[in-house]
C-alpha cells in the first residue's frame, strides 16, 4: 500500500465514523431548532469518541502496547507498517476527542445493560460530586436516582433496553449527587444497536440545569407573588381564579370566592403612619394564609383588598374558614395592645357549574356583598372614612 493509499484509508475511516455520528445525532436532535445549538459539538464528540473506541478495539487484536511512559505501539509479527500507522492515527484522533469529553462542562454518560455505567467523563463525575473511578461499573439508577422515583425509572430503562419502549430524545429529572445535594439535569439521549437491531448501550449528554431552574423559580415568584403579604399578586390571582372557574364549569362543581377588605387601614395610615399600616396588612394576611386550606388560593388585588378562591366549596363550607380567621383576629385584639383593632369586611359569591355566570360577574357580586358588610361596619362604628 502506497503512502497516498494509506492516507486515503485513514480519511475514509474518519469520514465513515463522522457519517455514523451524523446519523446518530439526527436521531438525538431530530433536526429541531428548539434544542440548544451548543449541545451539537458535545454530542458529536461523545458519539465520535464511542465509535473511535470501537474501532480501536477492533485493531487491538493486532497490536500490544508497552508498559513504558510513552505507550509506544508495538506490532506483532505479522502486522504491516501501514496497519501500524493507521492504528496510531486512530488512537491519536480518539485521544483528541477524549480530551474534549473530559474538559467539557457537560455530563457524558454511556449506560450498558442493567444501567451499568460504562463511561462517564471527569467533569460529569465532578458535577455529581464523585470521581470517575468510584462510579464506573456501578448501577446508575441505584447510585444517583432518588428513591421515590427509582422503581419507575428502572421500569422505563429496562423497557427501552428490551426494545418495548422508545427512548425520549430529551427529558429532565432530579438526581442525588454524592454530597446529598439535589440537582436537576436535562438529558439528550440516543440508543446504540448492534447488527441485530438490539440495544447494546444508551448514550446521554447531561446539562446541569439546577442554577437555571432556581433562577427561573425566583423570577417566577417575583412575577406572581406579592412580596409583602406572600400571596399571589392581582394578575396571577385572577388567572388562577379563571382556571378554577373553567374547571368548575366543566365538572359542574361548586366554586366560592370571598372578597376581603381590611377595616381601618386608612385611619391607621393617616394617624399612626404607613409602617403601622403595613404591619396591619401583614398581620391580616398572615392569619389568612395560616387558616386557609391547602387547596384555597389567596391573592392581593390592591392595597387593602384580597380575594380567596375556594375550589369545590359552597358558601357554608367557606364560612367555616372565615370563622377561624375572624376568631384569630379577636384573639389578637384581646391579647395585644397595638393601638388599633384587626378586622375585615368580606363578601361571598358562589358559582354552580350548571349556572350561566361569567367569572367577572362572580367577583363583582362578591365585591358588592363585601361593600354591604363594610357599610354596616362603618355605621356601627359611626365612621365616615374607613
């Protein structure tokens, strides 16, 4: 074989591997723009490394390596110089891919039968707060999957391995790192099959989404939560109410809303200052948050106005909750001398799924009933502005 022919053989081998890589990547990404573009070189490296590894193994039956530090390749008796050069070139390219895999800030994972960890890069092991040596050969599910979802993950994995279930191209899940911390990972996956179309390994590229998810949660809370009262803000509260309205309409269940207004807030602001007014708002909402049920939805509509949504609840059932709230206010007024009393005016509106009533009219009705109660409260206290 001439030198030109040897080079053509090497180039053809590399081209073949990259064509196989492209085919596998197509299966992973499905050519959809919605996937992150930066993941493409990562997957290319992982798949190429895998294919180079398999190619090197094929040549290992022809060569042995010395134990010295240079790791020189020695030919066995029958091998040609051309084979030796080809083998050396493949090993060199494989090493370059391996270097990328080890340094990339991504988890590269290859799982074999029974979820055995056949390959993981050093950076991936660092993300999992362990070392490569400690986890190779271990069962991925037993080592890192949370106990509460372990059985379901095992079932899915074995179904994929047996060929009875398709692998999802992308999914997110929680894992438990070796330091006990919970991490959220996004996985891009593909399966490798032998000539009989049997799954032999699962290749996955994992991205640590933990910080991103925590930031999204904080931003979402800022966008939907009223910071002072730890209730939903007006926009989110109304949206959640509308969702419950449509559920009640579809399922023919009862839905009750309660419109609440804090008594005396203006007077406290005018005579004692806004710090005391803020204190009054905080106390009122803390009691509400403590006494409502887990299924109930509390939102702040304005300065002193709040809305409680009671899903699948009648007015009589909602009244039980309001009674607890008012009893707590009475207790606070008895044992604390704040210079003002804590009380609220409120009004209900009940919706039956079979009744034609818009969500706007439900809130208007509750607001009107609250206003009637507040009017009576003012008359009893003989107060003009409350």
